[in-house]
């Protein structure tokens, strides 16, 4: 089938594989966390006090649904929200001690599982793939690529 050789199909399949590998590792570790929740926690850790819209921008996620992601993280006790002093319409988000501890604990696991996402590639091919993917994403979003 010709469609299975197209970039869109292959990218969708890679996303499925990535999500599955992440979910498997989290389940084995007894952690209820999705890749999007992990990305949000990472952004919040890097930018304490960031607002929800800022989290959405940092992780390239839909602004209309980031609130639900933050809601679930708050219900799990990983983040806290408060109304911004600068903009009463915005809600600042910070990791709780529990969230910071979880992020610190799972980061090595998430780094390790990356090799399982592209199992058919040699390390040099994986590096090349990541460089090309960053370039393609950067060109689509206007981000600088390094």
C-alpha cells in the first residue's frame, strides 16, 4: 500500500510506538502518567510559575485542552495552581514536592526508554533521525534548530 510509505503514516505509527513504550514503562513502574502529562511537568519544572497557556505553547499542545491535563496533574497531587498576581485571568502552575520528586525519579526511566522508541536504528542513525526531526519540527513552528 502506497500510503504506508508516506511521511504522515510513518509519523503516526512512530507516535503510536512512542506512546505505547512510554505507557508500558510507566505501568511497570506503577506510575499513572501519560507522555503529555510528563511533558507538561517537565515544562512546569523548567519554568516555575508558568501559566497554563505557556505550558501549552512549550509542549506544542492545544491551549483549549491543556486545562484538562493540568486538572489531572493537580488531582494526582503533582502540581498546584494559583491565580497570577500580574494577570488575574491567568493561573500559574508549579510542581508540588510530590511532583518534583516524581519527575526526578522517572526522568532516568524516560531517558532510558528512548532507545526502545526507535529500536531498528543504530545509535548514529538515531542521532541523525532526531536531528532531522528537530529540523522538520523547527521549520514548521518557526523554532530555531541547533
